[in-house]
C-alpha cells in the first residue's frame, strides 16, 4: 500500500506540475483558440458577403478572330456573373480604355485562337495579378470563351464541357450486391485529425518526462528522490501523471475540434457528417494510452542513460522520426489502405498509433487486424517497461557520464 501511495504521490505531483506549465497551457489552448478564430473569421466573411453585393467588374477584349469582312467568334455571353466583357474594335482602343481606368484588364484574342488557344492579357503596371482569367473552366474569361465557342451546341452538351464528370460510387460485396460504403469520410477526417493530435500530445508529454528525468539527474535531485522512492515507483508515477496530463490535453483538443466542425456544419455545407462513432472513440483512446506508454517509456530509457538534458534532447530523434513516417506516407496510406505498406505500418509499434487509426477510419481494418495491432503494441509496451526499469535501476544515479552500448547490453542481459 505504501508503494502504491508513493506512486500516486509522484503521479499527482507530475500532473499538477505539467498542467501548470505556461508552455503546456498555451500549447493546449492553441487548438481551441484556432478553432474559435476560424469560426469568427468565417462569421465576419459571411456577414460581409451578405451585406455587400458582388462588385461588378468590367474587362475589355479585342476579338482578332474576325476576317476582313466578317464578325469574330466572340460576340455574345458578355455578362459572366460579376464580370462584364466589353468589346473593342482594336488593341489601341482597348489600351486607351485601360489607361483611362474604364476597364480593369484587356484581353487580346489571337486570330488563330481555335488552333492555339492564345490570349494576351494586358494590365496596368500597378494593377497586380488579375484573378478573373486563367485556364480553369470556372473563371469568367474561360466561361466567356467557351460559351461563345459552344453557342451552336445544345445546353446539355455545353454544360458537360464545363462539368464533364459528376462522380458517385457504388460498392458491392462478394456476391455483387450493393453494400454499404466501408469508408465513412467524416470518421476518416476526424480520426486522421485525432491521429495527428495524438502524436503531438504524446511527444509533448513524453518530452516533459525526458526533460524532468534529465534535469533531476543533471542537478543531482535524483539522489534525494531515490532515497525515499524505488525506481519502479518513480517511473510508474511519472508515466501515470504525465499520461493524465496528455489525456486532458487530448480531451480539450478533440472536444474543441469536434465542436468547431459541428458549428461549421451549420454555416457551410460540409462534404461529410460530423459524427464520431463510439467504437472510434474507444479505438482512439486505446491507441493514445498504449502509444503514450510506449513512447514515454522509451523517452524514460533515454533519460536514464544520458547524463545531461542537452544530450537527451539530441538523441530523441531515434524515437521521433519513426513515429512520423505515416504522416510522410499519408497519400499512399489513404490511396491503398489495404496494401502491404499500410498493413506493416499498422502493426509496427512506432507507427501503429497513427497508421492504424488512418486504416481504421478508412474502413480497411478488420476486427482481428485491429486486435493484432493493439496486441503487438501492448507487448511492445511491456517490453519497453521491462527494459526501462532495468536501465532505471542501473543508471539513474550515474552522473557526468553515459554508459556505453556494451554496458547497456550487459545490463539488459543480466539476470
């Protein structure tokens, strides 16, 4: 009972110290603040758009596709939303209108436009970059050109030029019958964001553990602590206390993100429904707890064998880099969540907290695969705790020097 009380005492101290850090408070508040700022900005933009009608803009064009005695190709469809196209008979006349600020920009349509698509854009030097031109079919210039070219084609065919594909998907099961889509886009988005926040929170709190251990060793506070605590009490207390702080941080981030998406869904049409299935919450929580325990324990091992905080921070790259591999490979993971790469990453302890969540959100991870991934991660946590406890007992009181690889191996092999 006394040992348990000592562990809880360390856990409470670590939790209170961590959540009281100005850096932790500011970092935790970043996501709610960003969400609130985004919603305020959206409200302001919507209010401005409602109060102010779209500003009408006049641009000029010179149609050089006309022959000596004929009319050019571009004579109609001059009103394109908020942009009006004003024809000029010559480039000189159009330039004069541009210099007089009668038009905002001048387009010179080449004589061989049908063969080349060439259009010269003439602007004032101080005007900046016009935004109503460009190659995209949705811009006013492109709409104006296409409307005139397709004037003799029926409206349905013309519309297909602008919008050639309206894609929908039908998924079928093994028998060929329609099946419910395995991927819920809303769940995928939310779990993907959760995976990113999870990784951030895990390394924030695990970094605090490494920093605390290194400082306690460097300033010889560890001698005082171990005079009344066993190494396992110290490690367990730090893991529990910092884990609770990380869980608090994740709860704040997740609640604010989901709340912001819910409010956003009432303002704009989102392409997905903001709803998190209870099973996804449970899976995310399991990966957070196991992922935190794994990485924090590894950080604790680094803190035990490094003599100074500076040296400990320098070698954390060996823990951090493998963990962010799924973020580098996010497109292959989303494109082929059942591929060999995605499966391997969802089983490796360093990458499974993020890769498995992405696969689960994609609907590509079956229950046996999920159980296997969590089981491997739990085994990795147990091994990491065993290794770190031995290193704690052997090197927490070693000051001013770092044990060699051979010494560390010998310590781990000792009975």
